[in-house]
C-alpha cells in the first residue's frame, strides 16, 4: 500500500459518510491543524488528517527492500459550535458535552469504516491511540475530537527502474 492509497482510505471513509442532514456531509482535509483558522470558507463537520505524520521503516525483504512502513499520525474531527447552541441544552455545560458526544459518535463511525477499508486493502494493521475532546481550540466556534493512530503498511516491493 502506498502512502497515497493509505490517505485515500481516510478520504473515502469521509466521503462515504451519510449525514442525518443532507446539507452537512463530512468534509475531508489533508492539511495542517491551523487550517481551521483560515476563515468562513471551511465547511463542517470536517475530518482533518494532519499532513506531517512521522514514519519509520521496519524490517527488510529478501530482495533488500524495506519490509514495512510504520506511520504515526493525527486525526481531527471538527464541527461548528455557535453561541446560540451553547445555551440550547438545559445547562451550558450539558450543551458542551452533548456537542462533543455527537462529534465523538461521528468519529467512531468513521474510524469503524477506516478499519473495514484497511482490512479489505490487506494493509497490515492500524491501531488507534490516545485522543481528547476539546472546545475553543484553534477557533472559538468549533468543537473538536482528536485521536492519534499508528498504521503499519506493507511496503511496495517493485524493483527500481533505470
């Protein structure tokens, strides 16, 4: 699996999301985290695959090519959280954790789809790591769910062409 194919797994999972409201599809971005600071043209909810993952090459094949590539990355989910919504629940605190819970449910659905696609691609494995919920990070009008991941991909073993 190439890195491009790997990122496409995430992009296709976001594209396959069927929203409750047809006006709110999940938007995929491969960018820096501060992408969300750029203004009103961003559409939410969104899934952001941070564009600077770390990687490590592991093992060696019989033809002296690398065996696997381990990629460590960050996945963010964002949605709008306007002042009017912050008072919608019986308490302001409840509206905060309800909004985080809704976004978390979306993230879990997408992660499940990513897992299914990774298995179908015979890509070795993906492990989900630590995460957090956040409010007012990078943009005071957003709610956020973050999760780290580590994926082990089988390296391509095609010969170099001269």
